[in-house]
């Protein structure tokens, strides 16, 4: 759901509730003042009930004001998310994905081996599911960058499109080793929907939560 729209609706409801509470409280104080002025000195009113009602009014008022403050904070957070998403326009970001898009100039991924591996094989897979190139990867513990120049195993440049990096990592016993993969993408647009801001990339829409880091343009010589 869009946090901003939820905040707007709830804020309107809270404002209405607070206004109604204020009117009721004013009426209550008017009645209380009138009764106190007209009470029989020999038979004074029991103030215990009035005190209890005053405490209840104060408690409800505090709850409504607290909710209003929370909704204000949510609205500010939503605005910050929008501003942050817009600041990514034209930037390159690393996102959680094994897919990358190439226009003939290659693609870049990062894969991480939390525990290292005995051997690592990297395969580039096209949209038809066919391996077009394969490489031996770094098997040390940690994060490794892998840049593909866009040249297939037959020496021809790869057609423009989306390609997947398959990481086959095994430990000393031949069992699969843990890994995770990220890819470098260009941010070409930003969209705002019910699920919050999304960046638009050659791979499609990506949520801000999927962004691992932003790459400064100077690092890529741009």
C-alpha cells in the first residue's frame, strides 16, 4: 500500500476525531461549570465522577495527538523515500539479481561467497536458456566483481538483451556452497505506486529495498 495515501486518510480521520473530542470536552466543561455554580452548598455534587471523566478525556486526547504525530512522521518518511528515489535517476545501482542487460558492451555482476568454495564456475545464460559463455570464478571468501565483455564463447558479440549469471560453487566435498548475486543496472526512471517508489531499469521495476549500493558516476568514468 502507498504509505502517503494511508497517512492522508488516517490523518483526516484523526483530525475529525480530535475535532469531535474537542467539541464534546467543551460541552462537558460547560455543563460541569454550570452544575458547580448551581450546586446546593449543603449537598455538594460528587466530583469523583467528574474527575474520572476528565481523566478519560485527557487520555483520549493524548492518544489522538500521539497518532497525529505518528502520521506526520509516516508522511515525512514517504516524502523522503520519494526524494531518495528521484535522486537515483541517471545513476547506476547494484541490486539483488542474477540478471543483467547488455547492449553489446557487456554486463557486470557481483557474487559473494560467505564461506568460500573449492571451485567456482560462472556461466552466462541467454533468454533462451542457452549458455553462451563460461568462466572460472574466484573461489575465495568474500565479494567478487565479475565483468563480462559481451563476447560469447564463439567470439561473436552477444545480441542485445537480458542475460543471467549462473554461479556454480562447490565446497571441498563437492556439495553446493552458499553464494548470493547482485547486478549493476542503470536507473532510467522512477515510478510511484501502492507499494511505494520503484526504480525503472532495463530489467524492469525494482524496489528500493533491493538496492545494495549506489555506484558513483566517477567510478565508471562518466
